[in-house]
C-alpha cells in the first residue's frame, strides 16, 4: 500500500492544485524557501488544516470518509459494505470514492479474501475471492479523524468546553509551545495539569491577558478584538468576510491564537466556528478593550461591608496546649520510638482538640497532636523525663517554664506562641487549597511568617481587608522573598511578569493564604471572611476571601516594647472568680481564665477547653493530683480560692474519702559513701567545698548523694582533702559514664 508521499509524486499538476486548496494552502506562494509538497506533508498532520478539508468536502464525501477513518476501519473497509452503510446509489458512491481518491484522502486496493466454506458430503471447500478495500492514508488519518469527530459528534464540540478541558487533549509538546509563550521554560517539570492551570491563571489576572494580547501580530490582535466584540463565538465565514484573509493567512492566524490559548476553531452544529472558551472570555474581553494596563491599587484594600460568611477564631491553639498538658497530668504518656503518642491515648485526647489537622507527608496520619507536644517542649512547658533505670521508658512531664506560663493571661500566652511560631521548624502550617510548587529548590517558606506579620501590623482592628490586596502588597514589596538569590539564577527568572505572577499566586500566594487561615487564625489573631457563606459554617479548610485583625491580634502584634508582661487578674476577689464547682463534681470555667484552668489540671479531668471550659473531679484524677505533689489540703484550698461559692459539702467529704488510702513511694538512684569514721562523715557534711553535692547522712558512717553528680569532680575534691577513694561495684553517674566505662578519666 502506497504512502501519502508516494501517491503525491504520481499526481498531476491540476490534481496537486486541488489538493493544496483542500488543505488550506490557497495564497501560499508557489516559490518559497520550502516546496509546497513539503508544506503539504506537514499540513496533513495538522487538525486545523484538516478542518479546511471538512469544510470543502460535499456532505456525501464527508459521510463516506468519516466511516473509513474510524479505528476499526483503518486496516481496510470493504467497499461493498461501505456502499451499503452509506445508503447512496452506486453511481453517487462511485463519484464520491473517485473524488476522495483523487484528493488523496483514501486509497483502494483489491485483496484476496477467504469466503465462507461450502460443505459437501465428502469435505469442506474453501474459496478465495477478490475484495476491494478502502484505506485512509496513515499520515493524515489522525488529523482528519479529530476534525471529523467535531463535525459529526456534539460531544467533541470544543466550543462547549472550558480552557482546561480543551488543553487536556493536547500532547505535551503542544503544551510546551503554549508554555513558551507564557515564559515557562522547557523542562520545568510541570505536569500537564499544572501547565494548564498556570496558563488559565495568567489569563484571568488583571493585566495577564492584556500582556498576552500585546504579543500577537497586529492583524491577529485586531481579529481577536473583533471576535470579543461579536461575542465568544462567530462562524468562519464571518471571519473570512471581516478579515479578507486567504486560507494560508487564516491558518496562520488560527495557529497563533491557539498557541497563545486565546481562541480556537472547531465545528459546532456542523458549522466551522472561531470561539473563545467561556471561562476566560470575560477577562479576555476586558483586556481587548484596554489601551493601557489596568492600574492595580497598591496597599491593603479595606472592604466597604463585611463578607457574607465569617469564621471567628477563639484561640484554639492556646486551648489545645492546655488539653495536652491536662492529659500529661492525668495519664502516663510514653511516646513511641517514632515520637508519636500511643494510639490508645491519642484516641482519647484527639476529640478534645480544636486545631486543624496537620500532615507532614501525603497519606500520613494527622500530626497535630505531636506538633502540640513539640511546641510545648520548645516553650519549656513539657519535657521528656530522662530514664535513669533500665526498662523505664521516657514520658512527658511538666517543664521548667510551666509554672510561669500558668500565670499568664490569654494575650501573653498568644504573644509567646507567636514568637515561637516565627522561628519554629516543628510548627506545621497548612498550604492553601490551590498550592502548586513550581520550583522546590532554593525555597525558604519560613520567611513568609515574618513577612505576613509585617503586613498585619499595618491593619486596623475590626476592619475587613481583601486577601487579594494582601497578596498584591506582598508581591509589590518583594515577590522573591521566599527564594534567596543564588549564583546560578538567571535575571530573567527573577523578573516580575504576568507569567511569574501566575506561578507566584499558585505557590507563594497559597503559602501566605495557608498561614493566614491556619496558624494565624488558630492563634486568634484574625477572623476569616468568605463570599460563600456555606464555607464559613463548616470546619473544612478553605481559602478565605477576606480577613479582619482582632483586638487580641492587635495586642499581640503591638510593637510597644515597654508593655509589661501581663499576668491574669487575681481570682481572690469574688468579682474575678470564674470557677463554678457543682455538687456533681463538675467544674465550669465561665470565661478564659488561664491561671485557674492550669491550677485545676493536675487533679481534674479535662472534658472541654474553650471560651467555657468543663472539667470533672474523679477519684482517678484526684489521685493523679496527689501523685503530682498536691495533698488534699492544697487541692481544697485551690478550689476554695478559685470558686465563686463555697465547696459543696459532699464534694469536700468525698475528696477526703478518696485520698484516705492513698500511698506512694518515690524511687531514686543514689550513690552511697561509706567512710572510715563518724568524724570523717561530719567533716564531709560540713565542708564548704562539698556543699554543692548536697551530702546527706543516713547512718553515722554512711552518706548518700544523688547519682546525677559529677563523680570525677567529687573524687578530685576528696583526694585533695587527703581522703583515699575506693570504688565498690559499678558506681557510675550520668556525667562521667562515658569516661569511666573505658577506664580512662577525662
């Protein structure tokens, strides 16, 4: 079977002219840098050129050709079967086939085919017969079939599709051509979906579409402006009449419009049309009417009225820290080797947490609880106990800063959390829902925290601002703030452009949106606003349209360095007491009173920590409070001082009854010092040089000292005093374990 090139060589001059016209080559110079045959060999693979073919064919020719282009018929369609399906007369069918063959749209070949077997009494007989088969040329079949589907199937009508849907049918090489016009370098490692989204994002930017239109050739730009004036779709006949373009010029215009993803041609209701995708038409129409770039307002833009939906924050992060500290008091939390809270305990704590889920990697479990413990350790509120005995696991216990933290009010706790957030790598933020990373190298998202706080300090509390203006302000200041300058970065890669802004919106912009709607919102610094009211009424994470700085946020972000550290008002006066102790052992905190809340955590079980907190006194929780070092008198005194009313008699009686049988024992690892006489023991206990070791006398000749001391230092001091030191057994302290285990002191 001949190829298209072989068949083309055998064509007459008149036949070639007809073929050139059919493929939209009218107006192409006869003499040029490339022969018209070479141009044609490329055209037959071009769907835009193939639409010229379908335009110029007769209805009968279209019907017959489309039947032969189908995938099942490409290996050859029987001529007699095609005649029957076409429902044409033999004369008309012969004329159609002759025309299609003359225009090199199909070829015909006669082959020997096996017919049905005829059976006799003796044996079956197989006969061969000559069958005429119709073939499409493989060089042009894909382009013709793509255009033909648009003509015959309404589902393939591209004028009904969005830009993303249209571009989804493009090959990667075709998308690369479009991406090049949007300053996206080849080999940028974008997926098809990301490239399509970047192009669409730029076309809806205020000046993105305007910049793209300026790159078109003037006649084609005029054609596009006329198309916008006529609506988003016009017939190709109207385009020809308006422009006066011949087929070659029209083909060039259609290619340029498609390569910029501005407008496309297709068949709609069996008529060839030029159209603009409906989802980009509004911004493109606006850009086509502009003579100059749109002036984008700078700075934060305040809203005239509140958004329809508001999501108010109640500092869930501050409350969640109290929840995990309460859990630490009420149960032994021994993290796994991976640093996670055991699932059995996590299942009890998790329902009380109000913060949004955090995920380090896809398909991993929620890491929010582990993040809280990490932040608690960074603030010194909790710590992991050091296991001094073999077989005892490390567990979370109160940190050195917890006592001071418990006396701070919500504002001061939030301020310290915010300071921790700006520098903590363990604090996970959530990205915006449309986040797409375009270059993971030389990437410092931590810098976004300080940048967004700088902008929030300029806001007026109680005034709504658009998120778009916040992003615009950060873009105007420095769009590359999260990407430090590297020696191998080209200047063109750090140039402000509409293409760069589209990428920035989907990456850095989504980082800032994520910060605003996750950590900053959870600290109670902002209230979020949504144009869609339903988004504000759910807990599902969604990008906000507006934000408002709260009074708490303004206080926390205050740059007044002379502001003293605020501790909560004393609860000892009746007017400030917020605790209600009920006879059913339930504790109610009617407002956020952090000192009162933290004073209850060692011996009360947490049910809820929020604007109104609920706790319960149980036998187990009170005994845990005793274990933490509180005796019953201390517990009753705390309840009496913090409560609005006297302790109910049944509560006081029951608490005393619970602790009657309480017993405990403290196990500690110590070193025993056996001395030669009681006088030596008295001398060591009174020696100023040994005061730091806190020696205690157990018997007249036996002293005890903590195992945490520096044993080498103790030995040196004793030898200087003329006392001979001898070791019995493996007397090793943590400070000199490494030195002594190898028998060579440091």
